[in-house]
C-alpha cells in the first residue's frame, strides 16, 4: 500500500516530520513507531491527551517509555537520512485501514494512535471507544480537524460548572425576566433557544 502524505492531517505531517528529525538527530538509521509515539505525545492540541485521560493513562509516562525505547535504538555515524522501518510502515498501513473504517477523509493522529495500540497497552476496542467518546460523531474531513474538535471547550465557558464551583453571582431580583425566558423556551412552537 502506497503512503500518501497528501491524505494526512497537518498534525500527522508534523508528527512524522518531528519523528524523522528525532531519528536523524539521535543518529538512528531508521524512523520507528517509538519516534512517532514520542512526537504524537509531544503534541498537546490534539485529541490524544483527552483520549489517554479518558483511558486513565498518564501521557507523560507513556512518552517516557517511548523515549527510553528510542534511546536504546542502534546509532550510526554519518549524516545519512533515516529511512522508515518496516514496523513503522506496518503502522501506517494499519492507520490507513483505521482511517477507512472510520470513514475519514484524512489520516489523523488518532488513526496512528489506534495503529500503535500495543504500545499504549490498551486493547484496540477500548482505545477506539475512548476515541469515539472524545471525538464524538465528528469525522476528519479537513487537513486541520483539531480546530473543529473541542471548539466549544476552547472558545466557550461552562457556565453550569462555574455555577457549581460558586464562581457566578446568584440571580436575585430577576424573577420576571427568568419567568419570561422559561416561558419562551418552554413553548411548543416558536421557541427561541438562542436568546
């Protein structure tokens, strides 16, 4: 199966480039899945940290384990370009299969994480369930899907949580306005949820 970087998201391209640079800097002759895992876990603005949190896995510990594996890899002298290992090629094939199974247009970082589930130490079914919980029904239809995931959390405020935490002043003396809002929202027709 041919690897097509044009079908990768921006974050996937960045992770693969960082993995290649890491292999070159360390003097490793091959780019391995551990290089990619370290690069993926260094990205904080993707769905991976939230997915690992949903699984109860410490991302830092997982990154340290992958980094230790990278440190144990053989090193060569000379400035030659690191090539992709056979194991990493298999990861890309599995990620492409995951992309097609999820009906996504682009290969994203979560597809790579699914393809490397053995390194995460979680069965693929659990990892997929956690990914679907975090990502919801969103599909990867653009090269920059991270801007769409968690947009509400990024740009909005959870007023319910702030009220629970006692950070919002109580509503006093607004009985008439509250009744009117309740009346508008509870009408069977012509209600206006955007007030």
